[in-house]
C-alpha cells in the first residue's frame, strides 16, 4: 500500500516537474555509507574548517599518537606538545589577534576532536591553556594583561592553569575559601591565601588564573598569579600522582600562603561566578567535541579488533550480531554527538548559544562516550586489560571527562523543566552566573503555580 502510493507520487511529480523528479530519483539511489562519518557531518564544514581539521588530525596522528602510550605509563606530560600546538596555531584558536588564528567555533571543535582522538589528557592540557586561561584573559583581562600573556600563550611558551576547585568545594565553587586581602607590607599588592586541588597543568604552569574572594565585597574575582614573581614559600604546586585516568596530563594542587599578587593582575570588572563559568562554558563546549574523537577512536579500534579476532568455526567476532550492536550503538552516539556540536558551534559563532545548550552537549556526549567505550571494551575480551590496545586508557580518561567541569549529574540540572529542579537554586548557581540567574527569576516565581512542590 505504502509502496504504490510512493510510486504514484513519484510519477505525479515526474509529470508535473521533471527536474524535481530526477532529483528525487537520484536521492532514491542508495548513497555510499561511511561508517567513520555516518551522517556526513563533513558536508556541514567549510573548506577552511576541513583544512584545519586535516592539519590537526595529521599532527595528532603523526606526532602525538606515537608518544601517548609511554606518557600514559610514566604519568608524564611533555610540555613541548603545547609548543608544537602553538607553532601550528592550535592554541586559543578562536581568539582574534595576539598571534591566535581567529577561527570559527566549529573549527576549534574539530581541533579539539583531533587531539582527544589521541588522548583526553592532551586535550585537557590544551583546553586549560586555550579556553580556560587564554579565553578568560581575552574576555575579562585588561589590555596590559592581554598584551603580556596572550602572545606567549598562543605560542605555548607561557603555560597556564585554571584554579577554581578546592579540596572542600568542587561542585559548589561559590562556597570557595580562597581569599584576596590587601598585602600587609607590599603597597599595590593583594595577598592570596587558600588551596586549590585537581588543577590541570598546575605543576608546570607559568601563570595561574586563580579565583578567590575579594576582601571588600566577598565576591569571586580572577587573579593572574605569575610563578616567577612569587617569593619562595608563597606558592606551591605539588603534582597529584598515581592517577588512574588522564595520566598523560599533569594534575596538581595550588597552595597559596599570603602570596603577593599585584592589583594590576586582577581582572578589572568581572565579579561572581560569571567569570569562571564563562571560561568553563567554552571549555565544556570543547569537551563535548573532544570526547566524540575519543569515542570514534574506540569504535575504530574495536572494529579492527572484531574483524581480526576469530572465535567459533574461525568466524571473525564482527560477524556476530551482539558485537555488531555494540558498534552500531557507539557509532550512532558519536554521529549524533558530532551533529549536536556543529549546531551549538554555529550558534556560538552567532552569539546565540545558551549555556544550557553547552551543558546539554557536554553531559550527553560525555555520558554516551563513557557508556559506549565501556561496552566496546568488552569486544577485546582479555586483551582489553592490556594497555597496548588503547581502549582501557580511553575508558579511564572518559570517566574524568564525565566528572570534571561539572559532573554529569550536576549538568542534568540544566533542564529546569521539572518543578523540583526549580527548587534547587544552589545547583543553578553551580552552573550559571548571577546574571543568568536574574533571567531565571520569572521562571522561579512561576514555580509557585505548580502543585505538589
Ligand atoms: C584529572 C582532573 C583534572 C581537573 N582539572 C581541573 C582544573 O584544571 N581546574 C579546576 O578548577 N578543577 C579541575 N578539576 C576538578 C573537577 O572540576 C572537580 O573534580 C569536579 O567539579 C567535581 O568536584 P568534586 O571532585 O569536588 O566532587 P563533588 O562536588 O564532591 O561531587 C561528588 C559527587 O556528588 C555529586 N553531587 C554533588 N553535589 C550534588 C547535588 N547537589 N546533587 C546531586 N549530586 C551532587 C556529584 O555529581 C558527584 O557525583 C579536575 C578534576 C580531575 C579529576
């Protein structure tokens, strides 16, 4: 019944509009299917974006990939990698000027994806440098701060770290304890005291963007702490060793003990959580892109393995439908995740991306990547336990990506559709700035009209 209707429609279309019918017929011909890009995301990219993606992929596969296994085993981050990225213009890529490339948000996402296809730890090092620190300085810094830091950071010669999380305050950074007070002896200086933990790049960073509460207002402000200017004993950045994920990136603490920081190193205007969360929004957008690269690498490795490995009557295990389903689920999620990133990236370029959109893609892509990677790991049987197959490394890394920059459950609060969510104002503050919250107030008031809350 349906078939005849479709044939009739095609015939009617052919007589009414021969050109359109030819187009219809052409589309009816099965198109080749590319398992590496199932929904043809490539067709959505500009030539420039494709060229940038090719450059980034070539560098990452040829120069980074051969180093990652040793780096992961030794829990070592080679800071030359950031210099190499700088030479290629991959750092702070969306920033205009200061030696940065000034590319679209989609192009920057493609760079992130290429890096994370190799390892989430390398992408973390890059994201902190590009989105969290360079992005923060570009958005909120004075002209002097931009001139002082951005050109060196774009080249990967000055390394950055972003200190928000504290030992007692992770998901709720608004409750942070780190303070900035007038320095008791140095005029024109503030004295920073407090501790930050789980800080990517902190052991090697030259400049640390530390968020601390200002003594006069109690509001959170951003301070650029230059390691070379800190007197001995005022700044310590010990590494956190023996991690079981993200081992190819360096993570550490930041201890500040009456550390003198020039007032000129404070971001001049931004107050409250808007500062850190604006930086985090960009970085979370990058994570949403990046993990699709890690998941695609898991798919590619699992597919190759399934085609090679033979069990039961010498059949490749790829022949069995249970194995195929695992690959189909993962491939679908990677493709959907990529399209969502492209859409949000295009909106971001137009200034139309809401923070909730970024929460949504960060959460969804991270959750799906972790879930699928864990399932794909099963395809390797016992060999999954060997680090040489790479899948276990991605699984361990993807747990971290689901946890940092807002743990997945915390991001679920972005929905704001359910009455009980409307009551959790503290969680909102976790995700959004005071300015954004002001926009939500009418919605908060409306919650009174719900029943049973
Ligand atoms: C390798 C690595 C690198 C990192 N790099 C950086 C960095 O460069 N800079 C930086 O500032 N931070 C960094 N972090 C810190 C990271 O952002 C935090 O770990 C993350 O925000 C979670 O905070 P937490 O670990 O204190 O967990 P907690 O806040 O203690 O949360 C623990 C669990 O409780 C849940 N939970 C908490 N509150 C609620 C609630 N109200 N409702 C429901 N569930 C809740 C969370 O979802 C989570 O599952 C990094 C972390 C890691 C592991």
